[in-house]
C-alpha cells in the first residue's frame, strides 16, 4: 500500500459519506423528482452511482495488474446506463443506500491496497478514448463520479 492510495481511499470515503448523508435526507417526493443532468429520477441517479462503484473498482484492479478491458466504447456504456435506468426505475432509497455502502467498501479496499507503481499503470478503459492510469480511473470513475451525480441530485432537490 502506498501513501497516495491511502489518501485517495480517504478522499473517496469522504465523498461516499457525503453521498449517503445527502441520500438519507431525501423525502419520497424528492426521490421521484427528475434530474436535469441525467434525465433520470433522483432515485435512479443514486442507484446508478451506487451500482457503478464495484465494477469501477474491478476495472481499477485490472488496470493496476496490467490488464485491459476488451472492446468497450463510451456508447456501449451509455446503452448500459440507459438499460440500468429502466430496470431500476422503482428502486428504493434503503436498497440504494445499502448498495452504495457495499460498493464503497469494496472500492475503498481496492484503492487502499494499491502501490504507487500500480496507481501509475495505465490501460484501456474505453476503446474510443485514450488510456487511463489506475489513479486517473479512481479520480474520475469513483471520486468525480460521486461529485457529479450527488451534485445533480442536490441541484434537483434544492439542497
């Protein structure tokens, strides 16, 4: 474990705590409001975020160990996200917060276990985008992803 990975894990965990606190405050009416950024309900947006943590952590592990994903484009991700939104249109706040906490624990453990050399390894995340280092994926796919969606939720519900 490196000091950079520990700092990234702590930053990620702080963002998760903020997200959980924001979600816990939401009323049933707020949960059903439509976000401007994603065009999903607040609940679906939160569930999307929660369900992404573990797969992103798995991708970080792959990149850190020198593997790359096969053919996967940003358009394919958009299609997956749209399908997820339809499949989880009736998700509950309790199940979403539980999923967020489980995924966050897995992701934080993955990040915390990385060495500085592993953080610097790069690989293909999307075949239609430049390679990313494991650290960039942590920063963009975990930390900034939380900021973007929680920011959208807060804007939607007026917090």
